C-alpha cells in the first residue's frame, strides 16, 4: 500500500473528504509524496500544496500561497506573524468544497 493511502486510512474523521481532494490533486502534473507525515504535492522537487485533516477542519495548504491572487478570499494564514508564505484553504464539510475553485487555485499555484 502506498504511503498516501496509508495516511488516508488513518484519517477516520476526514478520510472521504481528503480522498476526494487527493483525486483532484492527482489529475495535475504534480508528483505525490509524503513529507512531514502528510501528503505533499510537488513540481520539479518544489513543494506546491499539501493536505491534512485536523480536529475541526481539513484542507489544503499552499506553500507559496501568499503569492496567489485569492480573489475568492479563501486562504488564511494559520500562524499570523510566524508564517510568511504558506496559506491554508480550510473546510469543515464536503459541501464547502467547490471542485472548480479548488482546481483553479491549484493550477495557479503550480
């Protein structure tokens, strides 16, 4: 079993949601790996986006999200004053996930 699948199976609260995000991310030219214990997607060895589930939300983080246009105002700085480039896109339910919007943000990040 691959490392990402193993990670997803341990995410009981968000397994289905993270699996859906994984499917969308795998449709891109990014390479899938595990870094820092979580799925991370790269292009030419450079980190682009990661995903994980937490107690109250799940989501994606964009390693250089500060440079994205963020026209829909979906990105948050998880640690204001500490985090410089990384931005998170958080969800609390599958209903909040808009496939087209997520794919647009991912493509811009790539």
